[in-house]
C-alpha cells in the first residue's frame, strides 16, 4: 500500500468517526494527515467541520481560514467559516463569509439557506425571504435535473433490454 492509499484510508476512517460523533478520534486522524500534507484543503475543511460539530468555533475558524488561504475560491470553506463565526457570536463576519460563498458559487443552495437563517436572526426578514426563494428555486432545479438524469438512465436501460430480447 502506498502513502496516498494510506492517506485515503485514514481520511475515510476519520470521516466515519466524525459521522459517528467520535470527534476526538476523527481530529487525531486528520491531524496526522495534515502533519504530512498541511495544505490539503479537504482535510482542513473536514477537521474544521469536526471542530464546528464539537462547538469549538475558534479552532474551526482557523481551519476554514487555512483552507481559504490554500484556495481563495473555496466556497464551502467560506460557508462553513461563516457558520463557525455565527457560533462564535460574530454575525457580521459570518454574513460576509456567507456573501462570499454565494459570490463564488451562485448556485450554492446551502449557503443561501444559512444566510437566510442568519438574516432572520439579525432581523432582516425581507432579505431572508429572498434567499429562501433562491433555495426553493435551486431545489426545484436540482430535482428536475435529477429526474431528467433518472429518465435518461431509465430510457437507456429500456433500450438495452429491448435490444437483448
């Protein structure tokens, strides 16, 4: 097994631990990966998510900021850093991060939802309503896309079955 395979296995195990709320083990594994590759933005995002899940907002903000330093166009890192900043009580900085995530990826529905939630909390219901309209639109587009892809698959499957008869 080569070094890259070991890294993939360790990352998969870390994510499994995170999903099972074994956050300490997850962070330990992610720390080991980052020791050998400190600029892996996906691992930084994962470790930041683990810190966020455990309520350690400042640690999460640090990891998401490092991921942004590695890739300034990483919309998910801005989104998650916004959530961490909100948890830390810095709603204005959180809003700036959510705005940036949407600026980078105008079809990032989760960022619109998070921003709508924050705007509502901040008493800006009109802006929040606009974001929720966008979430509804993007959900509709995604469902339509999924249905179309499923129909294409189903049509091809039917063609293959007909050819095999």
